C-alpha cells in the first residue's frame, strides 16, 4: 500500500505533531529523499521521537523503512494524482468543476483499491456468502450506501434489509444468531449508535463486516472483517461526495464478485433485471 495513501487515510485521526509530519510528507515528499530523521523533525517543526512514532504508526519499523517507502511512493505517483489535489473554487467554470471532480473521484477509487487487499475482499465475500440473513446499518448521508448494498444483495436472493432507524434495527438484531451478519458502513468508525448495534449483534453470536475509513477505530476492532474507504477532504464540507464514491466502489466490487461466484445468483440477477425492465 502506498505510503501517501496511508497518510491521507489516517490524516483525520492524527495528533498535531503527526499531522505536521503528514502534511510535510504529502507536500514535500521529494525533500525526504535527502533528509535524516533529525533533519525531517526540524523541517516539520516536531521532535525526532515524533518522527519515529509517526513512522511506526504507519506500520514501519523506523525512519529508514519509512524513507524507503516514501521514495517508492514518489516513483508511483502520476501526474493525475498530483492534479487531484487542486481545489474546486467558486471561480471555476462548470466545465472546470466537472473536470476536477472527475479527477478527484478517479483518484479516490485508485486509492481505495490500494487500501484493500484481495484477502480483505475474500474475507468479506465469505461472510456474506455464509449469512442466512443480513442487516446493513448506516447513519446520515451514508445510509444511501446501505440501501444500495441491500438492493444489490436482494437481487441475488440474499435475505438482506437496510436499517430504517436504530430502534427498528436493534429490534431486528434481537432475532439474529450465529449464522447472520451485520454490515456497518461508517465514515468514522466511531458512531455510538452503530457501535451499540454491532455489540448487540455480537452478543447474539452474529458476525460483522465493517466498511469504514482506514486507521484504528472501535468499529474496526469489533468487526470480523474490514474494508477500508477513503475519508478525504471533500469539495464541500460535510458533503461526503468523495467518501461515498469510495464506499460505492467497494460495494460494486462485492456485488460483481458475488454475482460471478455463483451461477444461481447470476440467473437471479438477470431475472431481477428483466422484472424491473418490464415495469418501465
């Protein structure tokens, strides 16, 4: 996984010192090629111990491994990824807004792919395949993603419902057991209501699949399997546009993989499409 992808994914949860190092790395990564840990600390305005801790938080043993990873990430970086950092402003034309958003969404999908291994996707698929019934939970604007995933699972004949509200979800979870699955889609992985629902499902022996941002969170620690979405700076504050783009990509990968894994499910999806076409 690219070091830059890791840093951007973890950026919202970093401390002040870690955020300074993160921003310096993303903005002046080329400089790190020739810096020691002491020199990097001075450039970023933090202590040397902060540099070491930052490297370890990213999963590296120390600064030398972090430095090598940064160089590798610089070599992978494309012109499109650099352009994706350009902000959308009020002075942009409609054409410019459309072009910038396209680049940002393409970049988010590419980074989401890098955050998730084939093993993670396989674990998620196995949980869904082994579930007798599924409840998909989310809050706020992310609920549209829960509805989309539920609709796709229903097309395959997998018994799934989307949470209407936390109370009805809690009531439904009370009927779940060890062969059932709760899927939680969360931007932060720390929503109190969603964590409560997950704990209730776990108490009944049910499994949990979490789709949430990369990094340490209570939801990720509770889940049996995790897929990581991008929680990146949005074109508008609290809009969730790019985050939903990331989540939608993960949902589509799961749906396509599930469909192609079972001939019976393929036929169900085809029949569902024909039935919907007849209503138009």
